[in-house]
C-alpha cells in the first residue's frame, strides 16, 4: 500500500515538473522566434530636382544654328531684296561641346557654370541673276566662321522632377574668325579660300542665354536654348551686329 502511494506521489511530481517546463518553454518561445519585418516608411518630402546628390560634373555637346542680328544685317537684307533673290542670307550650322558643373541650392534650384567651345557666325549666298544661266547652277557663298569659348553661369529652376528652365549671363572669347568664300557651277567647286578677319572683331562678347531641359535619373539629359548677344561684333564700330544662336544639346552628369 505504501509503495502504491509512493508511486502515485512520484507520478504527480513528474507531471507537475513537466507541466512547469512546458509553460516556461511557451513563455520563452517568442524571444527565439524570428522578428516580424517592420513596415516600410516613406518620406513625406520628395525632391523634384534630378536625383543626385551634391555637386555634379558633366559633359555637353550638340548642334548650333547661328546668325547675326543688327542694323548691318538689316542693310544686307535691304540690298538682297533688290537682287530678286540672287543674294540670300542663311543661318550657319555648327556645333558646341564642353564641360559644366552643377551646384545644387536646395531641391529646386542650382547654379551651373560651364566652359563650352561653340561655333557661330552667318552666311550669305548668291547666284548669277540671269535666267539664261540658271542651268549652270552657279552659286557663291561667303560664310563667317566664328569660334568662341563660352563661359555661361546659369541659374536652373526645377519645375517638376527632372524638368527645368535655365537662364543667365555668358561671356565669350573669340578664338578664330575666318570668312570662307566659295564659288561653283554645275555642282563643281571652282573657288574656295579663307580670309582671316579675327583682328577686325571684338575678342570678348557678352550676352544672355536661356532655355529648358530634362535630366533623367540615369544622368543623361536633353536641353534646348537660345544665346542672345549684347555686344556689337565690329571692333571699330563700323557696323552693328550681334550673335544669335539656337542650340540643342545632349549632356551627361556623373
């Protein structure tokens, strides 16, 4: 009888201990379980500027369509009207390429100085003003081939993420200026010669530039702008003419 009671007490003690360890294991189990992932937190403020990130540098290149404006050009046009189309004024194509740095001023604004090589100038074209010689397709062109180093300092304002407008002053140094005269007939070139006229033009040209562009997240960008020259080009003030340039560019920021 005593043995049965002893066995019963031992069984009850074993059951009590096993229950206690089970409860303790259940209590400690959550500490060993993996932590639940935290919900993502999104910022309530988003920059509308191109993503990035402090000062950036970049490369820019593109095409120019250049011309002159001013009283001297108007005089040429007046003369051209008297030639019944024998003399015409045309815009000169060219290119530009260079470097720039983007200095952010908050999320909506930036300052962008640059150093750009840019081709400018204008062109006059003429032909023999006699119908009987039209079959010869005679053509004479005189092209002002001007090359500048432009130093723009642009202020950029972002309208939406990536999309911006820009404007600012620009100083330009005249590197070379040659007038190329060409003549030909029947599709053949009969004459071509360059005349160096750099010493007859001002070395420094000042103007303002403006335009708009879009900067992609990848660093690639597109822009279009207009250069409006303020300085008369003639060094001796014999005629009044200023540079005008339409530009389309591709750039990459890194």
